[in-house]
């Protein structure tokens, strides 16, 4: 194989089942990718704390992208020379793209009165409420609320008011991305910018060897990385339609849901790419 394949994968609804967060149907493909030294790079709205736990479960030890592209974590054993614009922290090179969570909480507060009773947000929800709205257990609900750069918002008002809420947040300088369950409120960052930064860091560290990036996702917050990758895979979702893309080349749509669709499409791509 001439090119280094890189797999950027969304978590909820993609590698993990939307409802029970199982990745069992993807285990065989994860093994195949590991055997072929193809990095699987979680690219998610989840937090560093959640990823610290999930990376071990998935037996992954490479880079990952958190909070909808707000930060990229690259283990120092993967890329030895420090990429520019990164900080060194606990064995990682960390590239941050967004301001801290407190900044976005203050913006949301500015709209709290006008949209009173129309949304919930992690920072004011109890652990029990986060568990109810996510289906996560207590430990994982706490990890999900251990955020550095972004705030998940659960919209409970009408679709029209939601559009007004999002527009006002954008006017205040926020980027708002729709996940499977929540709106992610953060800065000028997305999974696509983070993917591009990491591909470039890999290329530099590999002596400018060609790469082939494959992105897999199911929701609105995956659109930027699906547009930015060499190959885009849209994973079929029970709660919503495939995310709309402007590109039409090198796009695969899974016929199966979540991690089953993930394995289905990667099997086809690996056959094509040899
Ligand atoms: O917005 C959502 O529905 C998900 C989306 O996560 P992905 O970007 O699909 O991995 O993320 C939020 O909810 C998860 C639990 O359902 C939490 O684990 C995440 O921290 C939170 O951002």
C-alpha cells in the first residue's frame, strides 16, 4: 500500500450504537485495522476525560479529537517532534482551537432570559439529569460533563425558536453544531479543521508520505470532516437522515446502522484500496 490510511471516526451513532453505546459489531474491523497499522482516530464531541476511558476500552493508543474539534491530542510516541502551535501535556501534544468552556457558558447566559424554559445545558443539569438525557451511567455522565472548551445544549422548544437561538449564538461569535442528541456550543472549530490539522501533522512526521483520510459520521457535527476527508462515509442513523453533503465523489452511505454500518463500509473501502 503506497498511501498511509487514516480513519477519522465519530463516536455516538457511528462507532458506538446511538442507543446503548455498544461497539461490539466493529470489533473485528478494529482488529483488522490494527493489524494493518491503520490509525483509528476518534473524532467526537466527547471530552478528553471520556476519551481517556474509551481509548482503553477500544484498545486504541493513537491520536484523538475532542469536543467537536476544539482540541487534538497526539501522543508523543506517535509524533516525536513537537508540531508547531501545540502544548505538551501529560504525554500528549495538544492543539487547541477554541476558548475555554466558561466563555461559551457566558454567551449562553446572555440568552437565558429570552429562551427561558426552552433548553437545558450540561453545566446546570444534575448528574441524574445527564444520565436520563444520554443513557450514560453515573461515571460516564460525570466524564461527559468534565468539559474544557464547549457546552452541550438540549433543545426542548420548537424548531422555529431553535433556529432563532442558534442564529443569536452565532451572532455572539459561537459555532453551534448538531450532534445526535445535543447542540454543541463552542468556538470557531469543527471536526473538519481538526482533521486537516492532524493529516498535515502526520504528513510532516512521515516525511511527506501521501495519506488517504477516511471520515465516518452520522450527524450534522460530522459534516465538516466528511467534506474535508479523501473518502466520506455516512452512517445510517435511526433518529435522523444522512447528514447533507455538497460533495458527491468518494461518498459511501452505509445500509446498516451505527457500528455495523461502520464495519460494512470500511470492509468495502479496504477491498478497493487493496
Ligand atoms: O451531541 C451528542 O449527541 C453527542 C455526540 O457525540 P459524537 O460527536 O457523535 O461522538 O455528544 C454529547 O452527548 C454524549 C452522550 O450522548 C456525550 O458523551 C458527549 O460528551 C456530548 O458532547
